[in-house]
């Protein structure tokens, strides 16, 4: 099971995983992240993972595939909060924080749930929640004048 958790900040995608996650549920989460990336220049994530048992093989492959496509998109992400009391999940999150330098990843216990939600709501200085109109400009307006 994968379900969205409400969060007041427009740029935050918050998800709770429990039991077995299917490819269809994972695709809904991916779609939610992609919609948020279109609306906001920076996206932050919250993942509650304590009751996660496993993912179906199709879900695991989709998750790995999506993760690989995001390597070139890391500038769209700001922070990721992992809420868990399981030590093995914390270790994986700390490893990811070391490997993926462009995204700040922190773990929080369930007692720190509200602190995690506040932390991911913070945006980098100078960033607003509105998308830039620069994407609508012609290349010449952005300073590109051909080869």
C-alpha cells in the first residue's frame, strides 16, 4: 500500500508506504512527483516507511527505472525526509544522502514527525513555490543565439 499524506506546502510530496507496494501504486506516486515538478521549481519529499513489507517485482523495477531517469533531474529536488524507527532504513537513507549530494536527505523518528514535515517545507533561499516563466521563453530570450 502506498498513500499520499497531506502536506500544506505545495512543493512537498508526502507518501506513506506499508504492506506490499504494487507497480500501480508506485506509478501514482511517480505521477504525483512529476505533476509537482511541473508546478514548482524545487520539490521535497517525505516518506514514511515503517510498515513497508516489500514491493512487487514490477514495482521494484519501475522504482529503479524511475530513479535512474531522475539522475539528470536532481536540480528539481531539495530535501527528502525519511520517517522511520527501523535502523536498517535509516542506514540506507544515510548512504543515499552521501551518494546523492544534490538532495539533502535526513531521517526522523515517528516522534519527530512534525519536525520532518516542517523541515521539508523549507525552501532554499531565493526560491519561491511558483514555477519560473523562463521555460516559456524562446531560446533567444534566454540569451542563446544559435551556434
